[in-house]
């Protein structure tokens, strides 16, 4: 597993990108696809000798990722695809270096430790993501506000975890959630759209926000994480509340 290129998308990630890249100096090459950041993101990234920064105006998450895979000059067989606030632990780096995948393996899932200001929470509603995969066997598709990687082949699971540790201001998070939930509402309102159980609950509008708070704070043990656990549970409830507002606006014919 020496033939790996890191791939990271950025947009105004100055509070995060330096910490992420510090833990990736073992990679021979990293491509940062930046969506015209207005802060110091590109300058920070360019300060790392194994990083090459490419700028592309943002369209969708899936198109940004596919651009990185296909048009940013990556030649390696494997790609380690990370958000700018993903921190790779030493244990995960060692596990990746020790992998000996067979020809049928297209990639690997990774699970996460969600952090609030560097403090890992006991449990969070953040799903596993396929972050390590063979470049020519993966392609991204847009799904609501986010993207899904489609891999051609078997997918294994990494034992060590990634730390999700976003240090951007709360105002930035709120603005992002407004954009994301507008896209989620569009997806959920699409005629004939196939949605899972979670999205069916979200479409009930008044149920999802309090249900998400109870799930994160009580069921997943956030209450044991003190103020950080309370903050996370409130974040997730607020995000669902924003989605509910967009869904109601659509019912009123205003979106």
C-alpha cells in the first residue's frame, strides 16, 4: 500500500486543514481541490511539501470529488479521500500501511470518533464512509446534500477510526446546514423518490427534531459527555429543525 494519494476537498477550512495535513505527512502525495476559499486555506495547504492545491469553482460535492479523481492529475492506484476536518489517527495510518488487499477488494469503510473541540463523544450519528479505495473503481453520485461513492468490487472495513473534529465557528455551521437541508428537502419532496426509514421519519416534520435530540443525548450516551454531548445533541436537533422548516415551506408552495 505504498501507491496512495490523499484527496481532500476544501472551502474556507483554515481552522481545520493544517491539523488534518499534519497527520498525513506519511503520504507521498496529497491533492487538495479547493472551492475558491476566501480565507487562508490554500496558503496553509501549500505550505506542506507533499501537497498540491488545485482550484475549481464549486458545483456539487459529487462533481468536485469526481474532478479530483479524474482531472487533478492523480495517477496512483489507491486514493485516501478525506474531508478537511478528518484527522487520521496513528493507528489508522499503521493499519493502512499494513494492508495487503487482494485483487477483488475495491476499497475500505472507516468509522468515526466525533469530536467537539477535540473531545471525542461516546456516540454520534455519523455513519461509516468509504475513504480508501482503488481510484479506477470508484465514482461519486450526489445524494441530497452530500455524495455517495459507488465502488466496483468488495469493500472491507478498517478497524481503527478517524476523528471528525470540525473547529469552524458556529455561524459557519448554521449557514452550511441551511444550504444542506435545502437540498435534503428537495430530495425528500421529489415525486416517486425512494427513501429509507430515517428519511420517512424526517418527512413527518414535527417528529424528527426531538427524536434526534433524544437519540443523540440519551440513546447514544451524549448525556455522559457533559456540555459537549449536550451541544452535539442540540446541533443535530437544530439541523433536523432546519430541514422541517424547508419541508413546511415546500408544503406552502414557497420553495
